[in-house]
């Protein structure tokens, strides 16, 4: 296969990976696969095992950071553990109704659990679900930054 075909595949995998940073699926895995494809298409550049170890670490960090930020944001605003799970479920279900479901899902998931299941007041439920939503957006931003670092390392380093 010609070298440029690997770069086309890598570009497509990078795009899928970046979309995966916005909606909850493993986008960083696709970016790692894109890096592998780009490396095969650049036989003159040989990345060391340290490079691949850093990339693997970034992929794992990107996978974990989303859930961590939702939990931290929700906890900061007084959300219960059950509502954090509700927020995560809302984010996943919200993907089916992209793009608005992605905005409403985490908030609504946390709110419904806080209000109906935990029997909390409307004001507390709203505040806690706002924290879950802010945590979700902070996680998306962090995942996009990690994705940018991964793609940049692929093309601008040779360690």
C-alpha cells in the first residue's frame, strides 16, 4: 500500500478520535490507531518505545478523565454517587440525540436521580446536576487537549 494511503487512514482515524472526545466513545483509542497508521506511512521516522509508552499513557488518561471530571464537578456541587451514575447514563443516552442530547443528557440524568430517587429538593437537584454538566464539559475540554497532544507528538517529535 502506498505511504499516502496510511496518512489518509490516519487522518480519518484522527477525525473519528476527535469526535470521540465529544461524544462518549473511546476516541483516544482511534487516535492511537491513527498514530500507528501514520508511523507505518512514515518509514523514515522511527518512534522509540518511550514514545509508544507515552501514547499509551495518554490514551488511558483520556479514557479515564471524562468520568473523573464528571464525578469531580458533580461532587463539588453536592451531587450524590447515584446521581453521578445518572449523569454518565444521561451522557450516553444523550448521544442518541446529538447534539442537543449531549448537552441535556448529563444534566437531566443527574437531576432525575437527585430529585426522584434521592428525594432531594429542586434547588439542590438543579445545583448538583449543573455541577455534573460543568464536569462533563471540563472532561470534553481535557480530552480534546489530550487528543491534540497525541496528534502533535505524532508529527512533531521523533523520540
